[in-house]
C-alpha cells in the first residue's frame, strides 16, 4: 500500500478516525503531515496536536521500520521521497495474514493482525503509550523510551520544576551567559523538539555557527539528505529559539536525530581556574589518594551488593517463568533505594495492608512518587503473586492498567514498585457515604467504560490472553483525573494461542464476584471476568456492595435486587441516591441492563467484553433480554481462619475470601 502524505509542500492525504466504534462518520481524531513545516507527522485531536511522530527524513532507504509479531509475519514501513513530495509504503511478507493500520476514535494508532482461528483482530503494536502524548513531559523534558517503563526525564543541565508533577517540565541549573562559557551538549538518538526554524542551504558548520553566534538560539540539529527533497535543498538545518517541547529518547528509531543543546558553563576551564584546582590537589596527594581509595571500595561494595540482588531476582524469575525467563522486562530496584524511598518503611508512609502484605508510599530518585508493596515474608500466596506480577504485568501497557515500575528481592524480602495513584481505590469513594457524592454519574460512567476497555485489552488486544480472576472495587485504582486502572494481577492466569478457558482445583478470589461455574466447579474463562465486571457495574450504579443484605431489604444480594427492580420497570430505585437527581435515567437503566446480561448463570449467555464495550458506547445497539440469575447461598458452612484468609467449605468445594486487600 502507498500513502501520499505531502505533495508540493501541501498536505496531500490524511487518516480520519470514526466518530465512535459504531459510527463511521468523521470524528475528531486525524493524522497528517504538519502543514507548517512539511517535515513531521501528527495525530490531531481536532486542531490540537495529540501525538507527534518526529522529523521525517528524506532518505528513502534508511527510514524503514519492521513490525514482527511471530516468526512467520513481517510488515515493513518505508519512506520514499520524490521531487514533489514524499509517501509511505507498507509491504507484508508472503503468506502473512490480513493486516490493518487502524487510527481509532481514542487517538490510538494500532497495527492489527487477523487471527483465522479466533476470528478476531490481535494488536501487534500500539501508540501512544506512557509519556508519548504531545508535550506530556513539559518544557525541556523528554520521554525516555530506553527504560523498561518509559518516563519523563530532564535533559542534562536541567532539573524538574515540580518533583511531583513531571508535566510542568524542567528548568536550567546554570543561566546562559552568551559567549562567556556557553557550550553545546551533544544528545544522540533524540526525537527532536517541535517549533523549530528550518534554515535552508546550510552546511553543518554553517548551521553550527549560525546558532553559536545567536544568543537566543538554544539548540540546533542537522540532517543531510541524498535526495533533492521538495525544494531541491539537500541540507536540513533546524534551530530552536524558544522552549524545547515534546522531546523523546529511543535506543533505535528511524525518526531520531542528534540534538545540540546550549548549556551555561563550558566543561573546559581556563588555565587560571585549572591552576587553582590543581595546586591544592598536588599539595595533598596522599590525602586525596586515601579518600579516593576509601570511596572506591565503598562504591564497589555497594555495586557488588546491587548486582547480587539483581542476580537473585533474575534467577528467581527464570526458575518460575513458564516461558523460561527469556523476556523478563521488569526493572530491578535495589533494596537500599526502596528503604530510602519509604524512610525505612515508616508507618507514616503506609497506604494500606492486606492478605499479601503492606503498601507504602515512597519517593524514588528524590522526585518520583511510587507505591511499594512489601509482600508478607511467610505468605506462599505472596510469592506466587510476586512471580505473576513481574513476569506478566511488566509486559502490558494500557492506560486502564496500573503500571509495574520495578521489583526487588533481598534475602527473604520481595517487593513490587508501582506507579502512585493519588485517588486510591474505587471502593474508597463508592462505599463511603461522605465521599460517594464526589463520584457523580459522568465520572461513574467514564469509570465503567475505562474498566471495560482494560479488561478487553487483557482478553483480546494484548500479546497474551489474560484472565484477571479477582476484579472488584478495591482492585480498581483511580489516578488524579479519576481514570480507572485495574490492579492486583497476583491471581491472573495466562493463555497462549487460542485457548481461553481452564479448570482448577484451587478456587481463589473474593466471594460475590466469582462466577457460579468458577466458585462451584473450578472452571474459569474470559466469561468469568465478564461476570465480575457485571457485579462491579451494578455496584457502581447503586453505590451498594454485592453482599449487603442489611442495606437491601428483602433481597439476599445485589443481583437479585437489581433483577427484580429491572423486571418491574423500577430501575430508578436502584440508582445511588447521591446521584439520582443529576443523571440520565435512560443511560443508567441501560447500564443496569448490561450488568444483568454479564451476571447470567450460563457463561455462554454472557457477552464478550468487546460486545459489552460496544453496548456501553453505542446507545442504539439492541440489548438482548437477560435470564434471571439463580442465587445460591452458603449453607452449613463452618468458617475457619487460615492466616489472613477465611475459608468456607460447601460439600467438597472451598471458597477463599480475601480480606482487607
């Protein structure tokens, strides 16, 4: 396929996303070349930049990108330049399945592959991710993709403006003096900033000189093309005179350049300053040598200790990873750094505790807020959860999944480091009479949709099929914008290929959220998560817990309560009283209907999460009639305490109810 982006300096073609998944009319999201510079590609949200892909080079043979999902499939992308413009070509290898490059209504650009067995599209790659969004790291900040978990960083010579908010950007450590010690720092492999001035017909030396003698020039970059380009100019001198915005760093990328940045003080000192430094050094060589030796021994000791800890983590993961540990992507964080970050696990930094251990707030590297889970030393389940999270969740990237930033094993300590989410968990708001009014219907509907998107990613769009098995309100975390993020994957199960169901003799989870076939027979599938989502949806609408008989008069649980009100056409009585006055009853009634479809007893009657999301986002989709759920109660069950768990036996089956998580 050939896609013409530019013709004679003008935008030639552009991609336009649908309005929503079921409405193919023109949406707000589009992708095209920048009409101002004709050198870079954007994804736009209306007229505002949403994602910038960086500078497009004119060299046609060196700009290829290869996408590969397995040994038999390859898609190559190449840039071609002509005298009048440039275009992309996409070429699939012989015998490969159908592929498509999809720009969706959320602003995501996905490369998808058709699976003939499951008859579904599977995602091979996706942008944006992490801090890719336009200017997300603020002025003089950049998104560092060389890390396992991409994060905002400051350029050398700059420091964060706000240690708690990376989007505010960075500021200079040393002021510019214009010709009195200023020098240029070389930064390679950069996605260079936006808002540049393109100076034509310049050699590299001329480009460098033009920026050096102009005190307002903060940076420059240079690229030479063997092609004539659109204007017959083979040079590309780019200058920046304002703040540097929307930068990135990658180890390998066709859209990276070398950036030369002006800094305040030259590393080369003049002879008089050098003499002032050398004289006292020469006067006391023994003292300096002793101090250096002491520091070297101490530093090597710390480094050796960190290497031992890192080797322990890798050996542990390789011995427990079903894939053989060949693709472990979790960043190692030393135990000493975690102790410092949490002030030696101070009680004042503790965010909460549960069956698997305690969670602390910490500050890593002096500025980055994180949540650190310290697994209980004697917990066998904690060990299994650690393995699950590290070898599985570190490989996933989605805005509705919590990010695992790193891990640590030190002696009998096992720790997991997550992104810190300031608004805690959904149950913190939902089941508290004072805080629940803060979640009005628009926020609740957005949370319902976000959870559905996260589950759909786990079931269908990630590299593996993943069943969470413990979806509940306390495992839905909320960021500062109330965007939901699914957390706690310690009980998750992974499936490869087209397999999407299994049986187990060890039933784990939280009573009330478990589907009947899982609780009673140990059978679980993607439809088990659909059931849990249905319960969660009904809780969000009503503001009531699943098992709240003292709050729901004459009804044993929330599902039966919802079914009877829906059957009698009284769904408005099911809605949380704190939001009833200001919510559209037709939309709320539709959500209750969808929730009842999800909690049907037969997994075959429950919709897939792709169907659930479509029903939530498209109000015109006809909804099937749900079957009434058959409620089963725990009779003659004698509770027994086992550590932090309550085990209830019913005939030969057992239910494990996790408390305080």
